[in-house]
C-alpha cells in the first residue's frame, strides 16, 4: 500500500484504472474510457486532466515499428567511465542526449557506470556507432556490448 508521502496515495481505483488503460491504449476515446472505468464522460475527463496536471501522465506518443524504420538491431552497452565526478557525469549525460541511436541510458550502481539501449539497422551500423560515437563520448574508458536476439517483453510501464 502506498505511503502518505507517496504521490500515488492520492489516487483511487478509478485513477489507477484510467492510467492502466491509457498506458496501453493512449488513443482510446474518452467515451470508451469512461465506460470501461465506470464513470460518466465529464468526471473521466476531469480525472484525466488532473492526472496530466499532476504529471502522472507525461504525454502521449505513437509506438513506431523499428523494423520498418531501419532500426531493428537492439544492443545493450555497458559503459565504464574514466572519471565519475559530477562535472564528468554531467558532460557524459549531455552528450548522450544528442545521440539519435541511443534509445535509453541508465546510470547503474555496480561494476560499470551506465547501461545504454541502442538501436541501429544492423550489426555493421552498430559497429560504426560504437566506433565513431559511443567510444568517443566524454570520459568513456571501456564498453561491453550485449546483442539482443529477441525482445520477449517491451513495455515502457
């Protein structure tokens, strides 16, 4: 059960159901959403607006087919930095934002500093990105690549 300091503690069953449905069906009409959560249209719209204003819903987006867009190859790259001062981390984080092929980047507590999820057309394209971009990011000491053979589950939340 969420604690009182937890922002989700202010949500009720209808709010959680709205979030669950919108998380997988972002384009659902409000009339259908309201019927599925057991509310009339206006209260459902009011809840949606509040969930957006309170930043439980950060936005809506289309889910694209990476294969059709020439970005089917998924790799995960462990990155170890030479320097982990705050300035070095800020510089690395800023540089990551500019790399289109990087889909996700997480700072990790463990044997390496960052885990990057990267998409390219194929392994040849990945090798180019690794050699020309990732290895040249600020403060990179070493990388280790893990190639995804198949996505078994791929959801944002």
